[in-house]
């Protein structure tokens, strides 16, 4: 199974300040499949996504991402796991001092096969795929929110990740741009065969889901799609 979680629990803080925000969470996701997680603010969605994305370590439960057991791996293992994961966040995640090309290419620098000329070709192809083939030399500040988010999608996907983690990717967008971004994520994920796990409050994104989960007070349950 490409992504599988079982019995995951997570607590912020210790002692009297301890707060358990994930309780016995289990889920599975297949390649090419889109899982959408909904749930009230503070229910634990971002916490779960940061664990799945190897950005946060945990002590209780099993999390396996394409064969890596994240709970048993050391810092180096987490860094390696992270290279097979693409992240898309709500906003403010492009570097303003870098051009669009450079932002997208930043997704490639850590790869062993990184090479400036090849990186530019891959960045250009991915920008074209998100409809921004002519904007590579522009800077993020000259683009709309929807265009910037499409650059973020290109950056997450340019290294052909096995898994895409998206945390409210449409929250800062208008209806039309949000729809475009979710459609792009879905179509590219299907084409590349990667797993997508996306938290969203945006009902207009639900159409893209193969599987819907709902988080409430740290517990995750399946909704019928
Ligand atoms: N670094 C932290 N230290 C302590 N508590 C935290 C920390 N980060 C989050 N929390 C708490 O954990 C709970 C879950 O937060 P989380 O960010 O996972 O929720 P969420 O479902 O993503 O909410 P939202 O929809 O608002 O983004 C919240 O009550 C939050 O206050
Ligand atoms: Mg959140």
C-alpha cells in the first residue's frame, strides 16, 4: 500500500500541558488516488499532514509511505522520505526574491540528478502543464494568487513525487482559480500516478476526491463519496 497509517496518536506538549490532537488515526491511500480530509479548525488535519509529509516525528502508531516506516527512521531517513513528497500549502510559500523558474527549480536542487540545464527544461515543461509556460522569468509578486498557487503546484510536482500533501491549497483563492488548481492537482496526480492527500474546507474541491475522510477532535472517519 503506497500510504498506510494505523493507530497513529500524537500529543503536543508534555505533563499538565499535554494535548492529544490525534487519536488512533488510520487510513490508506493508493497511487493515483485523491483523498480529501475535511474537519473543523483545530481538529488535527495539519498535524496529520505534517506527520505524513515526514515533517514531524511521532511516537505512537505506524506510518508507512512507499515502503518507508516513518516512525522508525532517523533524521536522515526522514530527509530522504521528504524528497519523494511534494508539498502545497495555503499560500506565502513562493520565494519572492526568486523568479518563477527559480522557484520551480528549487524543487529539484536536492535530487542527485540535479543539473541546471535539465532542471530548466523540467521546470518549463511543468509550468506549461499548469498553464504558465510564458511566465518563467516573472517574479511571484507580479502574479495573481491563483497563478502563484499554480507555480506552487508546478514546484511540488516537478520532481515527480510519489506523494503530494496539500494543506488547504485553495483557501486563499477565488472560486474559479480554486477549481483550476484542484483540477490541475487531480489531473497531474493521475497522470504521474502519485498519491494525493489534501485537507480542505472548500466544498468546491470535493468533486476531485476518490476518498473522503472527516477529522473531528483528532479522530478520523470515512465519509461516503
Ligand atoms: N505546535 C503546536 N503546539 C501546541 N499545540 C499545537 C501546535 N500546533 C497545533 N496545535 C494544536 O493542535 C490542534 C490541531 O491543530 P491543527 O493545526 O492540526 O488543526 P487543523 O485541523 O489543521 O485546523 P485548521 O483547519 O484551522 O487549519 C489545535 O488545537 C492546535 O491549537
Ligand atoms: Mg490546518
